[in-house]
C-alpha cells in the first residue's frame, strides 16, 4: 500500500491497489488502462453460445415437460436478453393429461385438442402475472399453428425463432405478412451438447 489516511485507515486507492495486486485482470478495467493486445492476454476466452442458441436449447428442455403424445413443444419468451415466460403443451390439470388419458384428436384439423399449446401457455402466464411482452422474442421448438400465430401477433411479440417447421407452414407466412421477424435456427440442445459437452469437446466447460 502506498498511502494511508493519517497512517491508520487504508484509503480507497490503497484498497484498489491491493485488489490489482491480487487480481491482475482488474487492471483492464481501470480508467486509462491499455486493453489486452492479443488473445494470449485475454482472460478466459470461452467459446459461448449466442442468446438465440441458448434460448432455443432451453426451449427444448422446457418441451420435455409436455404430456401430449402427439409431440412435445416448448416455448421461451425473452425480452432484453432475459427470459420472461416459458410454456409447453399440456392440458389444464383438471382436464387430465394425454399421457394418462390419451390425446383427443380433432377429426378435421388432426391436432390434439386436449392440450393448451406451448405458445398459449407462455403468453397466458405472462398475462396472468402482469409481464408486458410487447416487442418480445419467442423461441419455439416447433413453428406455431395458425391459432398460436394469431395469438403471438396479437400479443405484441415482434420476433419468432423456431427450430422445426410444423406441418402447416402457412402460419409462418401469416406471421411474416403481419410484420413479425421470423427466423429458423438449426441449432438446439443437441448442438449445444456436442459443442460444449459431447465427445467432440475436449471437456465440458
Ligand atoms: Zn395430446
Ligand atoms: Zn398452436
């Protein structure tokens, strides 16, 4: 320590200097300090998934909570890079779940009508607890049906990222015509695992 306050209490400069001595990386955050000039000096240069990649992988994990035998779907709604709601396709608790009582198939449309869809559950939960989703992004493991597409548009969500395309792709056209930014992402949970934790990765980090 270089200076003391009347010889007893350490000054803020003293404390800061001590921190620098023990944690040399802090020098990069000091005003006027020089940034690292090459990769060798950058601390912990981790390879990281993008927000889109991370949230799609999370949506796939959310989908695992689904009880519908017709397929598991997960949805994650984010705003300002943070999760504000999640949903998966499942029936209301008093209705009974597909994996216990079987799916109820709509003879005209072909889908299971016992369940509330993942997007509906995610949007409804945000509404229930009063979280605004205007201009939010929704990540879905399967592109939405036409009914969910309409709900997404009406909710004010402005961007949709999906992993797999649903059998009725006209819902995607409907979303795009309505002004939403729609994007398919071919990177989900298995890709995260392979890149960061699988046999191809040297270690899970
Ligand atoms: Zn079902
Ligand atoms: Zn739907």
